[in-house]
């Protein structure tokens, strides 16, 4: 599993299994990026290389969405893999 933060433009790139093992890292990265967003900004989350997503991963994505929404922004899931759909 991998949670990667990119700064220009801000985005999150996920790969592998998104489960309890990486949920805290995803929440942390999402919160950090959310604090840098302005109202109306979008935070893309690329999930093309995600092979597994459990309820912990879904919960972390919801936490990221909530943090971004608190700044007036939105989260956009990109490159949905079959595993994520």
C-alpha cells in the first residue's frame, strides 16, 4: 500500500491495498492537504492502482472529504479501478 502526497497541484495518489494499515496515513495526508486548499479548490485522489479497499479505507476517504469540505473544497476520485468501483 502506498499513500503519496503531491504538491503541484495538490493531490493524493493511492496504490495497493487501502485498509486499516494505511488509513491513518491517508487521513493525515488528506488533512494536511485540506488545510492548504482555498474555498472552491478540488483535491484529486488518484485510485488507478488500488487493488483493495476495505471499510477502513472508505472511512479514511470520507474523513479526507470532510476535512476538504470544511475548507469549502471538494474531493474528486480519479481513475477509478475496478476494485474501487
